[in-house]
């Protein structure tokens, strides 16, 4: 931008010069003039050139009054004056247009100063199925944190939902220590669930991105599988038995029956149909921050549409519901560029 303003200043100065003006030459000392050889045009002879050189000719006045130019010279002067006149008219117009372009808002800004926490999905690991989004955001200047969450392959399930929020707090603190001035939380699958949950509980979040959100404990499908287990875990908590031991409880990943190994408290926290991991309840509690929900057309959650949970949290004019042709696992890859551009537009 500095270079553009310098060019504009030069252009405006050039526009003020008239064909008859020669400020640099008028101010230059005679020694400087003697050091610069004068060009020879057709029709000029040695005597006419000598008359233009200071200190040559019959007297000092001859150097200040050159002989009349020929018709050919006058023709060239007229043509040059026409060109300079045209430049004098057009350069200000071009400069004005460049000023207008410079004043237009940028389509997308840099992500310098933005800290991004990316939360992985259930049963995988930090960086898995992130679609290259963290690397793409880092290339735009963002600071990235990809913590291993309690639902990773090696930790499943190692902490309650609220304890997971505290782990995200630690990642946010690290980003702020590195210079982040605004925080964006992005998640995939259960990580998207947690990103929404974190935004519902923390005021420091500037924007949230939910990629193929998963883990829906309140739905009829999940409740049919976990209802009895949740009741059993609640009974153990009430009786104070087996509180520190991990038990095998029913789980389901994208419609596929699996098992969760967790303490009673962790299981109730993650699978209670009225508990902290319910997405619609969390989107309702979110502040009106920019909210991007990305649904793959081949992902089971796609059938639920925006009214399932997105519409409850889309109270910011920059919020978007994005549909991409992808499965549950490929949604981040397919949506990578859209996610980056959306964040840059905020």
C-alpha cells in the first residue's frame, strides 16, 4: 500500500508539469549544464549547438538566447506538447481510479493474531481427519493448537464433558501466550459437538466451526441403545459404588454399535440425553457469534437439516450453513477452502 501511495504522489506531481516548464534545469548551476552534452537534431549544426552551451559563442547572452528552431524541430515540439498534454489530462484520472481501488474493502483479511483450536473426532487422534484445515489456516498466519481430547483412540473415554472443556481452556491459554488475540474453535464429529459446547460456555470464543457434527445422545437412535446403561450408571453414582472403575457401556459411532469404556460419571456426562453434550441445547446457549456448520450430503446428520441445531445458534449475520458433497470423514477435506475463506472474511 505504501508503494501505491508513492506512485500516486509521483503521478499527481507529473500531472502538474507543463510542456514549457523546466524547473530542474532552471535551478541547476551552469557547471551542471556544461557537464550534460546537448542532443543534436536534424538541421542543427555545430554553431547552433555552440550557441546553446554556456561560455561558448560570442557572449554570455548568446547562451541564454538560442537561435530559432527549424520547422522540423517545431513539429517535433508540437507533437511532444500534445503527448504531454494528454498525459497531464489522463494521469490524474488514473490516479483517482487507483485511489478508489485502494479505498475498497479487502475481500478477505489475514488471520494473523487468530488462535485456532482444532478438536478431533471420537476414537481417533489429534490431527486425524482434519482435512488439512489447520495447515491451511497456519499458512494464512493463524496460530494452531490440536490437543488430544478425552475421546481419542488412547483415552476413550478419559474425562467428563466438563473436564474436556477445561482441557480446551489449556489449549486456548497456550495460544494466547503465543500472541493470539482472538480465538476460533473448530471441531470434527464429536470434536464439533465439543466446539459448540465450548462456545456455549466461554465468552472468549470469537467464532466456531462445526464440521460434520456427531455424538447425539438425545436422539431416539442413541437413546434406544444407551437408556438402560445410563440408568445403571446413575444408580452407581447414587450408591457410591464403582466410581473410579471403568466399565464397558454401549456406544454408537455413526450408527455402528460400539462400546465405551468409562467410569459411571464420565458415561453419564457424555450420554445423558439431557446432559451437557446435547448439541441443540448448546447452540441455543451460544452467544451471537459467527457460526459455520458444515454438513456432508452423505453424512447421517445431513438429513436433520439446519433446523436440528444450527438455526438455534445462527444469530450472527455472518453465520452460515454449508452443504458439501462428502461423507462424514471427508467433509473437512472437501470444505477446507470454504472454511478458510469464511474465517478470513470475518
